[in-house]
C-alpha cells in the first residue's frame, strides 16, 4: 500500500509524444547524457502523476524485437535521489501477464536509470513502471509501444529539446492549465502618491543653524531612513525668544533648585510653602524642556538633547519626500525642515472608464502592476476606496479614483506609474495559468508548452486580466496542457529563432 502522503496524487496524465529528436546516443552509465549522435532516433513516453514525472526516451529495434533507453524520474522538480543501499528503486515492464518482459530499475545517477526490454508475442503492448519508496509501491503506465511503429512521426509544430539534466540544474517547474473562478476586472492607470494621513512634516523645534547628520549632508529625497536614523541636527542660538539654550538652562537650574529644596525639606530647614514654590517652578520648566524633546508626530519623530546640539531622528521607517533646507541654513522655531512619508501607506491616483466602473459594482480587491510582467494583489481590508470624482479627462469618459493601500511593503515608489485592475465580486470559471508562465515579448505574449519530459513548444497566446497571480488565457491554450512556470527564460533563449504563425488555431 502507498503511504498516505502518496495516496493523494492526482490521476496520471498520459501524453505520448512520438517526435523525431535531435537527441543523442545513449552513453555508457558513467557518461553524461549530453553526447549527441544524430543517427539515433528516440521515441518518448511521459506521464505526470502529482509531483512525480516519469519520462522514458528509448530506441525501437524492430528486427530484434526490443527497446532500449533511459527512464528519467523527477520528484518535486528534482531528480529522484539514489537509495542509501545499492538496491533497485523499482521495475520497468514491457507487456502484460506471462508474456511481459520486466527488469529492475537501478539508478546509475540521480533520477536516471537505463533499461532494455523485449517484446513477447504481442506487437502493441504497454510500458509500465513500478517504484518503491516510503514502504509503498507506485505503479504507472507510461503508454503503449508498437513494435512496428518505425520512426516517430514528424510533429505539426516545431518542438525543441531541453535536456532533463539541464532542467534539474535550473529552478524548473511546469503546471497543468485549468479553469478557475476569476473576478471581473476594470483596468485603470495612474500614479503612486503619498497618503497624506501618514505624512510627516518636520519643523524646527527651536531657533538655530542646520547641521547635517554626523557632519554629512541631509538624507536625500527618495532615500529610506530606518528607525532611530538621524535626520538633521540643529545648533541652537544662544539667545532670543526661541532660544533652546535659555529653555535648557532654565530647566536645569529649576531642577537643581528643586532637588536642593527636597533635601532641605527632609531636614525641616525650609517651609512647606517655599518647597512647593520651587516644585511648581521645576514642573513648569520641565514641561517647557520636554515640549522640545521626546516624541513628535505620534512617535514618528524623536528629538534628543545632545548638549550643544539638538538631534532629530526617525521614529519609524520612512522615505524622505522633500527637503526645505540644507546644511548651514539658519531657521526659526516652526520653520519647515523636511517632509517624510510612510512607504507602506500610499495612495493610488487612478483614471478608469466610468461606464465600466458602473457595471463592475462594489470593488472587492485590486491587482497592481508596477511594470510589465510584475504584479501583486491587494484584497479587502488591505486597501480603501477613498473617492471617485469625474470627469477626469478632457473627453469626459473617465473618472478619477483614489485608492489607499493600508500597509505592507509593496515596493512602490512615489510618482511611479502603475496599471491597476479593480476587481469586482463573483466571477466566471476561466482558463488561467500562473502569471510567471507568461513571457512578455513586447509585441506578443508567449508560453512554453511541455509535450514530453524534454520537448517544448513556444506558443503565442492572448491574455486577459491577471488576478491573484493567475492570468486569464483568452486564446492559445486548452485545459490540461502543461506550461512551464519556472525556467521560462532559458527556454526563451533556446527557442528564440522559431517562426511563429500568430494566426495559428490551437
């Protein structure tokens, strides 16, 4: 019996691909399988069962009534590991019943086993593999083999090989297309803006001269500052109405007087009234001092007393939006120094067609595309629709929509252009692929369809909206076809010279 972890695998998807390969001669067991001999022609049988792929590539010898080749076993996109003991991992069988020919499978390298099998009295027989691991056995029929099939038929499409060993060295994966419920969407375009509710305007707490952080320049607009990072230092003026030095000196004098009064009161050397007078003076001066230090802006800004200098530091991670001053500038109390914004709290200022928004109804989520081929989803609770105003363009057909992102590191930058899908409720069952299966070639979009363990077709598709990482396929794929989701770029390089008929019917 199979273990519970293996019993839940999906039913096997059988794909028999009899295609002429440029493939190579099968090397000796200790040779790498990259040596090519164009006199050899290979048949291919591949079966996918959950996270396991069994791919056989073999030669058919009609005169001797046998097949010989290699079985490649891939588990979770990695070659199946060799057993700890020198033992067979299973068996491979050609035929049925007493007429079948069977041999054990021994890995001569991770994921690779050689085999040679003979036909019995029957000419059309199944090729079956049985694997042993985790105290169970798993049996898969790869397909049917015809003794008199001859060379594989030429395919209708141009297939390219990408050797299994090369796939194993990559981060490589494929996925079977299926239908999923996809929410309706309206496309909007716009730019990233500051969430004004979480912006911080830093003003001078006292009169003084601006000094850079640790003698350096002030942080530049667009730079990110971390918690406790110094923003600006001020050298306070010695005198004047807004003098920090006067406030600080008065506070220290009042503090010292109060501490002395406490000692005298304990010794019953001063009256209660005199003690309370010094206490009130101390509390008043302390309040004035602490009003200029500590937390500001809800804790987003820290002001520290450094003796001759006053340092302003970030109370949280922020991005510098604008500088109002530079080192050496003389400022008065209340003068603006710089502006900061929360990088996780942003607004999207968008334009969308009014009639499409009306048909969409309530917005349940958004899909943000900051650049071609890159997108992320924001669901209910993580965004807020702030308003809709219109018309937003000269034609009067579009309206302005403002969306607030309520936290999370989105990687968006201020004034960055974005394309946004506004998602409605419900939806229809549509054919989709993972977003990373789409290769954007600017003039068209391409996927790589896997026909066998090492053969791929470069195919143009027409796409619809992208929602939650899934891209709708309007034309070019059918349910059940396998598309590459990881390792797309190497396949693009390997197939870039293929001429594609854009009007081809699939």
